[in-house]
């Protein structure tokens, strides 16, 4: 039995879901489309104009652009698990769209955050699906650890010596004895943004080391910013 003193609040126009609201779709999808375009264009620009092994100084002492290929996840973790990353990206995309559909139409910042996350996932998933590079693996004789070179093989398929150059030009080659290495081709992510400041020497243990040792791209930035905004808005919101 309903408590007559606590009537059920009628649903209002303001509580309508984003699914049926044109402007909510505009915020969400336009944010995603813009940042996917920026990400793919910037990767193409970096690998078309920046010379191999010649970083371009953008902000002296702070920021450089240099080409790098990543066969792992964010920050180079979980190397070689391309199929797993693509599957995880598809699940993440579905979950992001679900969050958008379930959100109130007036959750402006939330829609932008979800659009950024969608853009980050799509941008890197595109690379893992369509950008293929050759990968040579070998044992490092000094410490028996796996050494890996990512690039473009330019030697004949049956040649006893494998020559691999930078991707995609195939220049600046290195040579390896085919019988001493393994090689395969897989999807990789194009990175080019690198922060170069070092931590102050007085910081315990890690003083003097690079403040940000990873090379990243616009998709990574969009993904991280979207997650930060999402966590911040969720901590302030009343809904779980």
C-alpha cells in the first residue's frame, strides 16, 4: 500500500533520457567524431612529416613530437595482445553507448566525457585493426630477455638475413639472421606526443627520472580526460 504522505513523484520533462533528445545526441556524437578526426589526422600528419629518429622540438624542455609504434595497450602495457584489445574496445564502446542512453538529457558534461571516451577507444581501435607492422623478436644474449623491433621488413621472404626498417618507409634498416629471430605482423597504435621534463633531483627514489616516460597520442589523451571528467562528475552527482 502506498503511503499517502509520500506520493510518487511524477516523471518530468527534465528527467527525460538522452536517447530521445536531439541535443544530447549532438553533444555526444559530435564530441566523439571531432576527436576521432583530430586523432587520425594528427597520426597521419606525424608519420608523414616527422622524419624517422629525428624528434621535433615543440616546446623547449617540455614537449617533443617523435614517432613511435605501440603493440600494447595504453603506455605500452600488455605487449602483443592486439585481439584482446580490440575485443575489449568493442565491449567498452557498447558500455559507453549504454551509459549515454541511460543518462538524463541535461547531463551536458557527462555526454562530453562519454564522447571523449568513445573517441579514444575508436581512434586506437582503428589503428590496431588497420595499421599493420612487422615485429621481430629475439633473445638478448646479455640478460636473456626478449628484445623486439617494430617496423617494416624490406628483405625477400626467403632471404637468410632479415632487414627491417622504420614503419612505413622501410628506411634506417637493421639486419638479423632469420634463424635466430621470430617475426610476425600485427596491428599497432601510432604514437607521437612526448613530454620530456625530468623530476627534480630532490624527489626520493625517482628524482632525476623522466616525469612522463611514455609516448602517446590524441586518442589516449581523450580517453584519459574523459575518464577523469566522468569520475569527477560521478562523485558530485546524486545518481550511482
